[in-house]
């Protein structure tokens, strides 16, 4: 470095200003990239990828479990926490997720023994489309839907056989059953 803070004829303040400006540009670019703003892609990669052009299709619902009866019926899987509404032959099967209560239904064939359009569950929740099909452990086991359409896990301190679903599922189960309708419970 020459006397007076000069290097090759460039004043030191210019070096400082140049380095500071370059650092500010670099920090600005890094901050912009870190903000999540999309980086500009090179022209060659602008073509859509094959997977990006296909619409996402959800997987098909699980099939009706094997060994769950024949004909028109309701099938309830304990392990899958799911209900199938199986109509008369040749019509589409509907399936819905459910939230079981603290008292599980016993596997096997059951018959619908009662229905209530509206009621209050053991947990104090206003329910509709209650379909009773088993009495076990001094508790009724029944399908139902909360009127507010919320499906929540039961209070573990309550003894309840409520199998809760969203209202669309509750309506489908209600419409597909009457006293004496078959309900198959499978593991």
C-alpha cells in the first residue's frame, strides 16, 4: 500500500465504498432468497414437469371389509374407525370415518334396535340421527352426529358407546337403517 492510504492510484475511501456496496448487494440477494420469494428459474427449466400437470386425485376409499355380511347393511370397522353404508345390490357404497366412544362395540352381527332423531349424548353434546344397535357394558352403542358437526375424541373418563361422525355420514346411516337393519361390526 502506498503512502496516504492509496493502492495503485485508487483512494482507500473508494475501496471501502466499493466493498460496502458489494456486501450490501450480496446481503440483499440472500435476504430476498431467504424470504421465500421464488427464484427466477433458468429458461430451460420453465417447462412444466409431468407430475405438475396431473391433477391430484385422492386415493379411492377402502373397500368394504371381507366377511362383513351380504346385502343391504351397515359395516363398522373397529380398527379402521370407518363405517360403510352398503345399499341394495348394484348401488354405490358410501364410506365415512368415525370417532368411536370409550365403550367399543362387540364384533359380529347386530340389529338396529332403536332410533332417535335428536337427543343429548352422555357427554352432554346435542346429537341427531342416533341409531342404536348394541347394549354392552351397561351402555348403549349407537351411531350419531353432533348437531354442531364437530367430531372430537371422547372424554376418557366417561363411559360412552357413541360412534360419532360428521352430519353427512350420520344422515346416510340414518336414511339406510330402520328397526331390524343389519350392522356388522368387524375388527
